[in-house]
C-alpha cells in the first residue's frame, strides 16, 4: 500500500513539473497560399486574384515564378542592385541574395545552390521548388505552395502589443459588431469566418454582403474554440476587448482586441484596422464622414438650455442601460440627458416607480424590446410621465443590426435620435441620410423597401 501511494506521489510530482501539452498548432505562423499557372498573368494569393507583369514559365517539369510578386504579396522586401546585377530579399529572419545568370545564392550568410534563375522582361523567375526551400514553405502541388508571411508589430485599441502579418487577407471575426467595421475599409472579402452569435438581421445583412449566410461559423467571443479558428488559417482574429483570448494567443494566432463598446471606440477601431489592413485612406474617408455627422449634431444642439430627458428600454420596459453601455453615449451625443447614466453596470433592472421618478421626456424602446409603443402609451400607471402624456415613445430603428448596438449603424441611431429630440435644430432628412450612410459605409444602395423597414411608412 505504501508503495502504491509513493507511486501516486511521484506521478503527481511529474505532472506538476511538466505542464499539460500545448494544443496542436502552438507554433502557428500565418501563411500565404499561392497558386500560379504556366503562361497566365493571373495568380492567386489566399484565393484573391492578382496580376503579374511576367507570366510563369514551365521549364521541363519545373514551374518558374516571378519572385518579386511572391515576396511583395507576403509583405517582404526585395531590391535590385543594377551595378552587381543582384537581388536582395528579406522575409522575416530570412535574407537571400541572388544574381542574374548565377545558380549560387547566399542564404542567411551561407552559400547555397538553386536552379539557374530565368530573366524575362526585367523580372527574375525562380523555380517553385527553390522559392519554397529558400523561405521555409510547403509545396501543395506542382503549381501551388504556402509560405510564411512577413510579421510586424502593432498595438491594438486596448494598447496590447501584437504581432500580425504585414499583408492580411484572412480574418476570423469572433464578435458580430467587429465584423461590420471591415466594411468601411472595403475589407469584407477578407472575412473567412464569423461569430456564432446571431444579433444581425441576416436577410438584410445578406443584401449588403451577399455571401454572409455561406460564411462558416468561427465560434463565439464568449468562448472561442481554438481548434475551429485554426481550421481557417487566419492572418488575424478580431474580437471585442472582453474576449478570453489566452488560449488563442498561446497557439500563436494573431488577435486584435477592439474596444467597440463606445462610439469613440468604434471610430478608434476603424482607424486602427485601416492602419494594419493597409487601407488608411478608406479609414480616413469613413472617419471624416462619420465625424461630420456627429459634429453637425453637436453644433446645432450643444448650447440648448432645455436638454430632453431620455429613458432607454432594452429587452423590456423595466430593463435599461447602465453607465457601461453605449445607449447612454448615443443619448449624450444626441445632446439628450440619459436618466439612467448614473446606474452602474450594463443591463440594469428598474421598477415602474423609478421610471415615474425619472419622468423622462422621451422613452426609446430597442427594437428587441418586448414592450411596444402602444403598450407603453396605454399603461395606466405611466399616464403622468411626460413621454407618455406627449406621446413621445419611439422604437429605435434597425437594419443590419439595431441602431443602439456598438457598430457603425449607431451613428445613424444618434442622427435619428437627435432628429426626434430636436427636430427644429437638427432637421435631418433621414431617408436621404440613410441612403448616403449605407453607400458610404457599406457600399450598398438602399431600396425603398429597405427604407420602409428602417423608418416605417
């Protein structure tokens, strides 16, 4: 018996010394997948079609490929020295020097041999096999292969230092609202997986993004599944700042946390994503447009003396937004006064008596609220509340998502609410504004049917 317990103690000691084995993929490195075709000026990188100025050449059974196109698509650097007729390439820790009409190369300071390069129209072509061997990739077929991407440092919106590919083509989104931030950047085609949480109207989302319903499930921001994420070979995972990302980071997957629970956070996230996705101009244009609407509202309403008091109902009339939720900021940016802004937390339950004490001028119901405008107006207990007496009870609009959610459409929610609160001062033509918004942010032309869905008849 003593021997038995001794063996158990030894086994426990071994377990304490050697931690659990890491998940498969602990050495994960983002890669680019290339496909070329002999004589074709079109090639694919991560399923995106690109053009070549020199087509690949088949010599014997080996395909020779313009090396510059490969290196640049991976985010590496390549330069030509006309005096020495040499090419220098840097891709992460790999440094390669090649010469025209020489089969000798210098790989990380050491001589190596490759197939004789081909020079065509000023471009150097290397065999597929040599490109893969030089840069540590994997051959998939006679005309396709994978290579590691150039990695760079960045800081996400929470201030975390992250290592991401310089060229990002494959994005897994774990947070629904983060997904929509890719649209003003014209990067929605990079989405390879979306979250399981279904907070969008998928029929409307599919109008804006036709392949939305066919994009696979990438798991949830609340409980991310690392094995599922790895299947998509992502360059980047985007999610909100509260996501438990420890396991994702441990396997080496680049993760950017986005602080999107406020309007300022949404704007900051658009700027950040524009930087790391290589679309700073698109980000700048979107921010100029969105800020112009917010600034207009502020200029028309900030000096008003009698600010309207607003109560926002979430899932039901007696459930409202505490100080940490974006609904308070939507009201504040409309220059209304949220009567629940001092309540701590997120979703907060209140009593009818509290609503009576708040005596709001306006009651706004989320579109997912169980109560209706009619049920509130006909509630006998609420008849002395200003909002009910003056019939100022409204439902927040929605299209892809509800306009009170932390995503770009919340800007339209602010425009709508400011128009409700201060029609004489703000006076937006909401139909025209909605058309302009969806074209500018989602590159989508609203139909009359869409407008009726958003604003009613």
